């Protein structure tokens, strides 16, 4: 029998971050309000990149894997977006070494109306 407790545990294994409800921003979140069309750059893990961690980028908990020219540009230790109504949301970087999380930061992007 799968109890609520099991379900939570399984969910936690799959998404070990953040452990707060999605309506609250994850810890260490900066909110940035930007104008539409702005190129917003996030930098992450530059101080610990020599520890050979790997940087993963997420948008609202979805792993970002590809760049979309003119919209989103992914790089190892930084990424950028051209702000628009569709890509508003929370961007998270996670620096991992094997399964260990070295650091994580989030940015909440809101459009200035
Ligand atoms: C934002 O600007 C940087 C530096 O000019 C550029 O490398 C990057 O591709 C731009 N981002 C997007 C999503 O076009």
C-alpha cells in the first residue's frame, strides 16, 4: 500500500528541490522585474566551478536542455533570456557534483507592465 508519506518520499527523490510549495519562491530567490525585450543574464557557480561541479538550469522545475536562438541562451555557468510574457517564471541553477548539490540559486522574473 502506498501511503501519503510514501508518495511524498517518492516525489522528494524525484525533485529534491525545492521542498516548499510551488507558490512560494524557493530559498535564495531574487526577484527581478524587467521590461519586455530585455536580455536578462543569470550567472551561477562561478566561484565553485573549479570544484568540477556541473551546472543544471531549470525553469519552473523543468530542466532546460537547449538554447532557443533569440529567446534563451544556455551556457555552462550562465544563461540568458529575452524577457517576454511566455518566459516569465522562476529560473534555478543547481551545481551538482555527482549526486551532491554544491549550490543552488533562483531568480524570479516578472515583466514590468
Ligand atoms: C544576451 O546577450 C548576450 C551578450 O551579448 C548574448 O551572448 C546572448 O546570446 C543574449 N541572449 C539571448 C537569449 O539572445
